């Protein structure tokens, strides 16, 4: 612990130290191989002339002890003497870099051959490794410089997770765990005690900032809120510290998490103690959890009960005896020991720089001391060797370097870096990079059975001991009571152990004083839609109101929002959930009722038309429209209207599978009947000589067979659809407060085939209807069929974009409207005008009217043929030079009922004969009727 005698030193008084203290004042010892050391003997620089503020902190000085132990060992580096050069960093970057430059400069000098210029008998070997520094911010600066020369640096106390970046800090290693685990452990402890309302304080450097950033991420995952997030520094002005304490005092959070070093925390604790703010619980990071700067009796009223993290203590055999036999007269090369002795015994040693300053009047006078005083006779924390934590890390760092040197020097000849240690020592090439490489692969068991190994980030694994600050009953000093541990390398859930019975809250009570507060995070934010808060209550379901609610009232904000069940939604205040409204095309809603009325009306009108056709089945109009096919056509229309009703009501699996096939087959049956009927009449009238083949081909049985075949194709499409991708009931939750119960069609391609095949038959039917537009109206309603097919196309072409642009119940409504519109179009165009004639114009529903219409069609055809023939004859005669005076005339005379006009009674009036003129000729059409029948026609 001579680093105590260096680092220890300074517990010490409050007077100003002279400017002689600095990196040029060092503890050193020559040897074959030198190790560098960086330790914060003093803390801070007071002014521009480099005077150091006397604010020392106790750390255990194990580096000198470890080097002496290795030099006295017969198994580790025999016949090699290790030396050291230890510098005071003053816990500042500038002083640390000044010391580091001395290491680097000596290494560069060693690379130059000076033998031809001088006899360098007092040659100082280069530094092959550096132990230090303490603070993460200081180590970061030092690592940037040492990495340029690949000089190994092993820190004993720098735990910032940023230093694990080997791309930036190539030669940095450490014997302390990274803060990555410490921040997680802090959050786990807070969650263990169910605290969720804390204050976070961190030092504004490379140690505090990354540590508190990691802590914030961990608290977010555990629903812990940070009320205040503050940064501190040992260089803060008084007004800045007072403003920070004001904010802490006004905060309702009772737990203060501090991620900082002892010197940075001390001004804050001092102001808290001055104001006697004792109702806070402190959680300390490893850097100050056992710091002698804070663990003082005068601060214990504020700090008692602090929960902190400490490294697992180690055991250093012989260290106690080493501390007790330290004498400044025996270590004249160690100025740190001399200062420690003077401050501990409040005296001046002979030939001391401080004695000279006292004689000059710049220091208060003190008595002289011999240097042989008994160190055990005074009360000092530097002799507390029972919990060696940082000192044990220093001890391990020195032994790790020695073990790496041992591995290099004892390697197999021809395979090692140097076959002879003298060559290794006196070579002009710096051995530091080889030592660094060996350290990276180091893995051994030390003298006390601990495994020493650096991971891929050059970090050393370790566990944390959880301590609680108690007040000693004997002298009211601070006692660090171990209350648990945190093992970072075992499975989650078993990492943390705390014995609550050992905890003293604020040093007095064994009962917890910190109640869990509602998480509010500055601003209370409402739960998201679809979530509700349930901080204290328990879920229950109200069967009458159909809502989830809490069994106890909510008087505070909740820390967690709970998602409502999938069939529920949150109310406006997000305090309970209610069942979502289930929507489908219902029978009881106005829209569903209207569609149902139109569907039933269609069925009734179709039934009425069928009744009229059955009643007047022997009349010419009914017979002329292919009576049997008309019946089948009317039946298919009934099916079309009825299929629309399947789309109304709550969808079920069977209705989803039935409705599309019913609609598709019904429409194909309807259009097939129209197609076959229209095509039959067209073929008969276009045939020049009707033969038995035509009559046989277009017999009734064959017509029904063609209708069946067309319908069968649609039925096969439906069967394949239902087999491969059957439609089924589904629920659509896209709308927050509504569940749309719809049918998942299974395959939109199958639906496209079903509608596409129907439209294909309708297109063919439209083609034949257009060709039949000039046939007798009694035999075919070509114009009406054409109009009906146009209506059909307009409806279903409009259906496609409407179907894909709607959602929910409106999808079914769109299809029902399309079915009803096309069905009414077919019914009206094909049958309403026939029913009108049958019921209101019976005079046109006679055999004579039918024959007249047929004869008129035949006459038109013959007249066109004659006109075409005469026109061709005139062209031929004109081309030969001959022409007739007049065009031939043609006349066609028809008889009715087998009698000509001469058989009529003389008393009957003369029948007028219609005359039709074509060009220069005249064609006369004569029709004879009985008077009574003629009158009936009139």
C-alpha cells in the first residue's frame, strides 16, 4: 500500500500544498524492466501555478507491494528486477497526460542508439506497461496516447463502457468490470424494491454520461421514471451546487441514484448535509460507494442507509505487515510517502520542501518528526486492509503484467518472441507491443486461486457486492455492511440477492421508508387508444353494462397501460374497456330492411309473371316466346332474387359458402335460357328452307341440354372453389370501436372466374340479341334483350370497383344491390311488356296478329330480295344498251283462313289493302279477315 504512501498520502489537511507537487514529483525505483503507474494522489489543481488542492482520497496502494513481492519471488521472473515510476495525476487530464508523455518520451529515446555519442551508463529502461489511471475520463485521455505506441495500459478503477471499444482504445485493459453491468444492476435493485420515481445524478465526464445513459435505458424497460436527470462536477461553483440541491429538495422523488466519482459527489453531499436534508435514500455507484471522501461521520445523518455497489473484496497475503513497516526514511525515493507521513503525524521531516516553506512563512509551523513514528498508533483509514477492492485490482494488474513477461521469457525456443531475456531487455525494439499481445491471451490461476483472464474487449469479469451504510455503535463512524450480491454471469432472475433483514434505512429503522410513487415522468400521458389504466384496481366484467372496470377507484396515475381484450375498446378516459360494436348487414337495420323488401318484391313480381304465363299458356305470345324456356327463365329469376337474401344477416360459415355459388349458378341459368331461346329463333328465321334437321337440332330436349351444360360449367367452378379455398366467416378489426363480421371469400380469383363466366355468357347473348333485332316482335324481344344485357353489363362493371373500395358490411350491400339491379333489369325488359299485352292488350295476343307480324317480316325479306334483283337487272340492261319503259311490278297476295276475298259476303265493306312502293315499281300486300276478327283487331 505504498501507493497508499503515495495515494494514501493524502487524507490530509486542508492547507495548500506547494507547487512542487506534480508529475515531476514521483515515486520511482530502477530495475531491469520498468512499469508505469498513474494514481490520483491529490485531487484537482487549485490555480494556474499548479498548486494542488489538498483534497486527498484514500485508495489502497498495492503496486509497490506487488512489485516487491515479484522481485522477491524465485518462480516469477527470476533474476529480473522490476522497477516502477509512479506519477500523481491529481485526478486531472492535463496532469495525467504530462506523466504519460514521460513514459512515451523515454520509449522513443530508447529506440535511438546513443552509444556513439556518449557512455550511457545510467540508462533508464523504457516503460513496457502502465497501471492506471483511476477515473474513466483520465484513462480515456491516457489511452488515446498510449494506443499510438501500443503500450499496454491496465486500469484498476476506470469502468466506463466506452473504453470497451477496441477500435479506438487498442491497448487499454482493465481489472474492473464495465459499467454496462452496474447500470443494469442498479435498475434491478430499484425494481426489486418497487421504486419507480427516482432522481438520477451523474458526473459530467466519460464515466458518468455513458453510465447514466445505460441506466436510463434500463429504467425505461422496467417502467421506472426519472424525475430529475442532473450532471455534477467537482468544479461546480457554489451557486450551481445550491441550485441543484434546490431542485432535489423540491422534488417528490425520494431515491437518488448517483453515477459519479467521490470528488464529484462531495460538493453535493456537503450542501445536502448543511441543509440537513435527511429524507432521501442514496444509491451509490462503485466509484464512490466506499469513498473515504463521502463516508465520513459528519455526513452520516444525510448518507446513512445508502445502498451502494462495491467490487468483490480480494485477499492480498502479507499486505497488512507491509503497511505497518512503511517508513519514509526507508523510502527516500518516494516523496509521496514523506508527504503522507507529515500529514498523518502533523509534522515536518528534515530536508522537507514543506519545512522550507514553513520557515519562509508560507506555511504554518509544525514540529519536526524523525520518520520512525509508529503508524499503528494513529487512527487512519489507510490501514484498513479488511476490504481490499481497488487495491486488489492494482495487485492483479501488476501480477498480470509479470505473468505475461514470464510467458514471453519462458517460451519454446524458435517459437517465442525472444529466446533470451537479456536480448529482450536490451533490444532497441520496444517490447511493449509484444507484452500487449501476450496480455490479450493471458489466462492463468493466481496465488489465491482466482482465475485471471481478459475477455474479447480486454475487460475482466467480476461480481458486485451490495453494501449498506451503517453507523458504528462504538464511534459513530461509517460501517459498510454487506447485504447482498449481484452476479452478472448467471441466468436472469437469479442475478440479484438482497437480505432485507440486514438493511438499515437512514441508519435507524429496519422498515422501508420509501413508498412507491406513481410513475408520471414529468407529464402524465393518456393511455393509447385500445388501452386502459389499472394501477390499483382489479379487472372485472360488468355483464349488464358490457364493460371492464376496476374494483377499486383510481385516485392516482397508473404506471402501466393494459391493452383491452381483442373484442373490446377503451372509453374516452381510458379507465375501462367496453365491448366493440359488432356490425354486419342486419335484417333489422333500415338498409337491410330496404334490401330485403326489394328482394321479396322481386320474388313476388316474378311469381306474378309466372302465374300470368301459366294462366295464358295457350295464347300466341306465350307460345311464341318458347313457353317451357320462359318457365325455366322465370324460375331462375326467382333464384336470383332469393340468393340476395343470403347476403343479409350475420355471416356464418355455411352462408359464406352458399351465397356466392347460389348467386353465380342462378344468373348463369337465367342467361343460358335467354341465350338458347334467342339463338333458336334466330337460326329458324335465317334458315332459307326449314328442314327436319333444324327442328330436330333445336328440339326442346336439346335446348334444355344446352342450358344444363352452360350451368354445369358454373357449378364446376363453384365446386373447385369450395374444395380448394372455401369462404368462411371472418372479423375485421381495422376500425377501432367496431368489429365488422364479414365473409372471407377464400379466393378472389375464384370469385373473378365466377363473375367472368357469367359476363361471358351475357356477352354472347347480347351478340345474338343484336342479330335478332329485326325478327318479328312476337317471336323475339330482341330490343328488350339487348337493353337487359346492357343493364347487366353496366351493373356488374360498376360492381367491381365498388366491391374493392368498400369495407365491412357495405361489401355485402354492394353485391346485393348489384344482384337486385340486374335481376330487376332482366325481369322488366323480358316480361313486363308481354304481361302488359296479355293483360291490357288482348287484341294483340291473337293468332292473326302473330301471322300478320310473321308475314310482314317475310314480305320485307322478299321485297328486299326483289329490289336487289331488279337493281341488278337494270345495271345489266344498262350495260348492254337496252332499257325498258317501266319497271316490272310485283304483287304478293295472302289469304286468311284458306278463303280469298271473293268468298266474303257482298254486304261486307271492302277491305283496304296496304301498298308499299319500291323505286318505280309497286308491291301490294292483301290480307283478308273475317269482319268480326278485323273489328277485334281494330
